[in-house]
C-alpha cells in the first residue's frame, strides 16, 4: 500500500474543486426565454462557436486537468510504495488477560483487525506471543493470513494479568531491530507513541463492571466464616444482588469505585461455596468458588532433658494449631539427645546441641541469617544473647551463623531431615525471645508443606499452588474445569501448579486426587473504566521508509506530462477552444 | 386582461389621437356612402364614360351620347364607400415574452390604430390570434372598453388563421400586428390576410430582445410558446448568424408582402413605448398626422 511522506502537500487537492468551479461557472447555462427558437436553429452544426462542440470538449479537458492536478498533488506528497523485498518480520503480542473476555468481544475484533492488516500488506512472517503471566509463543512463524489467524484462534484470555512489557521485550528479541511489533489489547497506550517498531491497537470499551475482588473461607470455631468483597468498578453507584450457597442472596448498594464486604457465618462443610453476581460487562469476575481450607496438624514428639527447654517446646506445641504433641509415631522429633531416631524413620529431627561450658561463647550478633530459608521467615534475633560452642564445624547447610560459627544448620537424612540448633539454653536468651517459637513454627510449617496434599485450596488466578507428593511419582495430571488436562513434573517431593484457570482444578497424583479453587480477584483486570479503542504508533519511521519503500513521484510526473501533452493536442485540434 | 396591457391601451389611445388612418394603396372597399372610393360606384359624382357591355345597368346609359354617336355609352360614377379597419393582434405567448414589453406595445399600437381609424371615420373591429382567431369583446368600440385581450396562445399566427379564418369585412383595410416569429412560408399567410382586403399592412412588432442577441456565453434558451429548450454557446459568430437569420426572415416576409401588395412595417416595442414615434407607419402610408 502506498504511503505519503509529505501528506500536507495533499492540500493542493483543494485546487480540484476550484478548477471544477471555474469550469462550472464558465460553462453554466443561463436560462433565457425567447420569443421563438426559430432563429436559433442551425447553431448546433456550427464549427466555430455557438454550438455544442465546445460543450462536448469541456468534460474531457476538465477531466485531464483534474487528473493532472491530482497527480501533481500526489507527487508532491512524496508517494512511496513498498519495494518487493524479503518477508517482513511481524511479531504480534496478544493480551491474554481476562479483561479481553468483555462482552463486546475485543479478542474477536482484534483478530479481525489483524487479519485485515496482514491481508492488506505484502509478504511477511508473523510470530504470535501470548502475553499472560509468563509470555510465550503461540506457535511457529506463519506466512499466510489464514495461517496466522488460525494460530491466533488459540489466543487464550484467561490470565489474571498480562505481562505486556515482558512480551514486548520478548518480541524485540525475537524479531530483531527491523521487526514490526503489534500489540493487541483492550487498554489504550498510556502515552504518545510515535513512529517506530511498535504499534499498539486497543479494542476495549470503557464500561462499568461489578466484580468479586476478594473472597476468603476460613475456619471459625466449629463452623466457617466466608468473606466476599464486591467492588463497583463504575462511575455511578449500583445496586446488585449476590447469590450464594445455592439459594441465598443479599442485595445491596455500592457507591462508585467502592467495595462492599459481606461476612457470612456458615456451618462447616466439605462442599464448595459459590458466590455469584448478575451478568454485566465482564462475566468471569462475577463468580467466586471457595473450598474448605485443609486443617493439617503435625505430630510432634519431644525428648528433651533440659527442663527449661522442654517447657518452652511443650508450651509451643500445645499452643500451635498446626502441631499436636504425641509420644509415639511422631513426624517431628525435638530433642537435645545425640541419638533417638532410627535412620529408617521418615521423621524430621530438631536436634538441640548443648556444648560443654569450656567451648561455649556468648554471641550477641551480628547474626548472619539465610533469609531465603523457610526456617528464618519472620525471625530477627535482635538483642538475643546466643551462647554456643565456637567450633566452626557443624554438619549441614548453615542457616544462622555468627561470624564463621554456624548456629543453625539443616541437612537431609535418609528419609527425613535434621535441623541442628546449637545453643546453651541456660546461658541464652533465645528461648525467651519471640524468635524461638517463630523458629519452631517455621520448622513445623516447612515440614507440613512437604507432606502429601495441598496446603491451601483457594487461590487467586495466576498464583502458584504447591502440592506435596509422596513416593516416587514423576508427574501429576492437572485437570482444570474448562481446559485441556496437562501433566506437571514432580520436583523434589512437590509440584508447582500455576492456577491459570478460574473454577475448580483437580490434580491427580497417583492414586490420590486433590482439588483446589481458583478465582479472578484482580482489581486491575476487572476495571474496564480505562479501556478504550485506539490505534497508536506507526511502523513507518524514517529508516523503514528509506529502506523498504521506493518513491513513485517520478512516475506520476511522467503521467502528468503525458496528460498535459494530450490536453495540448486536444486544444490544438479544437481550434483553441477550451 | 393584464394590467400592463390595459395601460398600453390607454397609452395607445392617447397616441392615436394625433393620427388618422389613411386609405392604402389599394382602393378601400366598404359600406357605400360615406367616402368616395377609387373604384367605380354608385355615387352621384361623375367619373368617366365607357362603352356599354352586356349586363350594365341600362339606367346608366347616356342616351344623349347615343343620340349623337349612335353608340351605347354608359356613364361611370365614383362609388361611395364606408371604410372599415380590421385589426388583428397576434396574441401568442411570444408577444408576451419575459423581459419584453411586446404585449403592452401590441395592445397600445392596436389602440392607436383604432383611434386613428376613428379619426378617419373608419369603423373598426379587433381580433386576436391566440390558438384561434377570435373577436375581442368590445373591439369595435374605444380601446378602453376592450375586454379579453390576452397573450396566451401557444400556436403561431398562421396556425390560428388556418384553424379559424376570421370573418373579415370584404374590402376593408386590415392591419396585422405580430412579431412574425413563427416558422411558416410567408406568402400563403400574407395572401390569406390580404384576400378581399382593400389594403393590408403587417406591422412586425419586435422586442429589443428579438433584435439584439443575448450576452455571450452559455445559454439555455426556452421557447416562450412551446417550452422547448436549446442550449447553445453565444459568441460573435453566433450573434452574426442570428442577426443574419433575422434579416432573412424579415426579407422573406417583405417579399411576400410586396407580391401581394401589402405593406410591411417593422417596429421595436421599447422605443415605440418610450417615444410613440409612429413615423414608420406614416411613411408607409398607413397613418397620416392630423
């Protein structure tokens, strides 16, 4: 398709109506009543003047002059056509967020616009990148519009967010410096976008939308408590009705841009809790499904000779909701004895090492803490007096150190794991500080996380669900409600599953099956107020025009000369009439 | 009747008081008694002798001449005539063309002629030639009393004459007022007009728009009678051709009139109404200044 490098020159086209007006005014027929046409007969056959000869000539000459002006104006505008060169590399970034599911179908509009764009251009090679939480290619490069559109049909719009910036970076890397990048989304480009590699087409519509932006289901005593937050993402207050638990409902008003929280006390149940809003501009965020939270509890055995230490540990276990004090069949043994757990046991061990007085030093810091380790979450060890041996040799991976002296280490055992805590309880303030129960809680939580099953059952879209897997399973099967099943490999007794489909997702791990719920709950994606339709940017930067387009002004000037020659010939033939 | 036409009648009546209609070249005929004609008649005024021919009134034989010469000779006397003017006004639409006072001038001229006829003791009758030739109501009286003179005919004068030939007075004087801008052969028309007339005068009354071509440029000409349209480009050549055609047209009518012994006078409406100079009619022997 030709482009104009100096489109302002098209202002010369104003000469077209001016010329036509001159002709019209000149050739306009004045009406005059005469007594009789008797004396006007025979004028038609006149060779010079007075006949229709000049009238018949006028349109042709006018047409030639109009064409000449048109060609000159277009030539002055610097017309260029795409040179027949190699295939143009086009990388299309597709917004995979769920706001593209709005009722006016921005996804469908974007695909149609893409089809038209590709069909109207020259040869190309297109790659499609789906911009969801983790941008990725949709398929191999395509070179025909029907192929590209067919691949674009796989454009999935279920993501809780779209990493457009990451996808565009990926597009630049894929396409290189001469690639043309087209972003198809529902939100307009926030700033001015000039000529360059990037074009940004948005197909959204700014509409009010009511959405469930938060939902929580917790244990409350013998029953359960559910919180559902509904947000009015519109510019005017709205009235709505939330239907839940099958047959119950609550109606309420929400001011513009405000949220309304419903707290519901329910009887304990294993069934999913479903909350539903009426249909509006975006349907996917009108529904929330909540499963009951699991209540795991770790069996903890205590074999401690130091009375003070034992008292601290037992007090912790008795108060921790996720731990149960047992005397047999423990999953975690807390002890200050050098032995006590057979190697064949899968139990974890927290071994408190209390070294002889002669080897002990009292440390007040600074303590070097591995903050990436699950044991250290929430700990500070601030103002803690930590008495321990000064030997720098302690088996296992250091977790807390003072200088080069390891104070806490952890290492796998044959079937379990052993954490070593080096401390003299009688000379340390660690047991009296908040860090000690935190350390114990982290240990219990860490071990619970490695046990088979789900730690949580309700997730936000695009968050990661962790499933503990026992045994030697290599992969689990993930079966979302409305998507194809997929296999996810097991990595170190656990599976990381991206919660990428709204609704219930079943996970088949060997013989056992688990289910978790996924809800949108993304304020940004549900907010359609800033959506809009626009096209920003242009691929026709100076370098592109120079390299890929050839000027055809010379051809137009040549045609103009031909027309003017023909014009002159016609005038000559008609004896100077115009 | 149009107010403009009625105003023309008043103007013409006033203008006509200064003139008297004359007998034309041919001997006028009319009712016996009031004027001496050029022909032989039954008046008491002696005119000539001639040899008796069978059929002559024996009462006219001059027996004294017969006694002297033994030849039957009859005495000829001038005839006495009562002259009459038949006025025919072309009432076609071409006489009422837009932006031309031809209609008013036609009515005024007819009024002037009728007044001049009255001054010369002529009786008169007025006819209008629209789609048909019909007598104008009150046309024998003073112009102020004429009724129904309108210029709405869609046919030319020749067609109206063919359609309904008027019952004109034999041997009367006839004056026809028309622009003559219709397509026909002039001679048969003039012959029909002059048949049994003592004298015939055709006044070609044109407008300034008829004798002067329109301004140069493209024109969409509309025929006032037929509504026909013709688009032409006027330039010097076209102007020249038009004027030549007008002259040829006039010449054709003039030639026809000469053949029949009629008089053709051309008048232009605008100067006529402005100055009431009827000298062309005087020069043609149609009118006499009182």
